[in-house]
């Protein structure tokens, strides 16, 4: 699929997709003869993983590391070190989510205070 369809499916901008390609985070699987980016369903799924990491404050390097671990586990599902690294990433995501939930609670409290004024 072309970049326009991918932007619609992922809610990521053209600029973001191009940037991810430039930094090697998620490259399109192919290009047309005219040089237009072409993405597969697998590419879209990778982009959705990244989109879900963004609100948790992951850096591009951290996103790349997670994708590398996932790719390596696909090739070597019984690798104990990779499983341990994935567990670490999962624990980190849980902590980040809890922090985000706390921030949302504070925002809700703030909104309640404003409604009382």
C-alpha cells in the first residue's frame, strides 16, 4: 500500500513516516518505479507498535531496540537472553504506563478544580 493509505491506517503523518524511513526505524518494503514508498501489512503492524510507544515517551533508539528484539525472537523464539530483554522492556512499559496514568489523574483533579471556580 502507498504512504497515503498507511497514514490513514496508522494516524501517523507523511512527515513521520518519511522520518522513520530516513532514520532506519521502519523502511517501506518496496518502492514503485517512480520512487513512491510501498508498505506491507507487516510494515503497518510495526508502525502501530511504534505509535503505541510514543505516548509512553520512548526514544527512537528504544523503539528500534524493541523492534530488533521482536525480530530476533521471531527467528529464535527460545533465546533466553532475548526473552529476558523483552521482559525488561515490558516492565519498563508498565512503569511508563503507571506514570502516565498518574499524570492523567492529576489532570483530572485539575479539571475538577477548574469546574469548581
